[in-house]
């Protein structure tokens, strides 16, 4: 029997905002001090048609940059057909975000679990927030890294550790978003240490030693990145360019992420291919 997804009444989709303080969001305040602004638009009937047609054609549906209402409606459609091909390629997570980082662009715990149940994937955004915006993730029995150095690899580690726990160690990707607007994790040492806040002049944790073994390249030894006459060091430059992703992963390992912690990241490319293969096997009827 073919299933259909009921459309939403477009008459209720008005331009503007809704008060989402009751949902726990903290950004951004408007009107009364107790009010928080979220997008009041979800998927229109045409949008729902498009999403189901994408699934019928075995496309992967990216929910990044959608409103919370649109994300939930997209997940409703995917769940109606047991369609695994839903991804959030570069996201933060509501449960570790506060202040200006506590917005609907980050996935809630319930949304992450829905993606996992479908068999989809998430990618952790590179630049997540400052020291006071991202909290230390203390999962059940998992690795804990105290967040002491804002907008660095330490910051990213909080969201990543949260993601692998919520995804039950299924593949979790690196959502680089290298577009020049969002920003990248800064250094943990040197003159620009902890650009998102933290104690200047004290080494937060052990620095990465060069050359290092690159886990993503069969433990090949890698030295500092050299571009022209400029030498880059993850310790004092942070994630300065895309070629330093191996340095970034090694830096995560240098302050206590172990092989088990890193496995979901290192198998994420293969996981994405397997996800698409599962999506190809699902029959979705025409909208």
C-alpha cells in the first residue's frame, strides 16, 4: 500500500516570527524579555512536494539552514517512508549551546535521534561559538574534555563528543563550511590563543608535536603545512586552511580523544556512501 503525507495548510504559514522560548531556545530576544525569536515558517505544500519528490529520486535531503518547523516536517516525511537519506551536513547542537549559539539552526537532541533512527548522518560545524556559548559535554561514560579555550578544537570537541554519543557511534562527519563567512577554529597557543575566550598565557593542554601520525592517511608522518614561504602550525595558527584538516584531527587526539572517539569521524566518508546506497534501495511513491 502506498503511503501519503498530508500537506500543511499554507494559510497558517505567515511571514514573521514565533516565540520559541518555551522550546528552550535562547537566541534571539525580541519584544518581552521572556520572548525568543524563531522562524514561524515551515514547509509549504510545494516544499513538502519537493522533499518527497527528492526522496522518490533517491536524493539526499540536506536540512541545514531550515527552520526548526521545516526540519521537523522533513523528518515527518522521511519517517513516513522509512527513508534514510536525511543529512545535516554542518550543524551545532542545542544541548551544548547557549546564548547566541542557542538558536534553531542547531539540531535538538530529539532531531538528532530522529536522524539516527532513520539511518541518516550529521556533520559537526567547524565554528560553533565562544567559551560561554558552548558547554562541556559530559556524556554517560564517554570522554570528557573541559571546555577552557573558546573557539578552538576544544570547542569543536564538545559538539563532536555529543554527536557521537547521540548517534551511537555511527559515522559523524566534519562539516567544514569553508566559505569564508562562518569562521574556523583558532589556535590554543600563541599570541592569538583562545580567540573565543579563555585564560591567556597558560597552555590549555598539550600541544601537537610535529611531525605527527595522520590517522586519516594510514598513520603517515606529516610535518607543518608549507605554502610558499609561510609555514603553518595548528598550535599557533589554528585551522587556517583546508589542508590542515589532518593537523586538526591530530590536535583533537593530542588532548585525549582516543581511537574509539575518532572512529566515527574517520569512517564518515564511507558512511556517507553506505547511506546513499540505503537510500537507493527505498521506494518512495510520487507525491
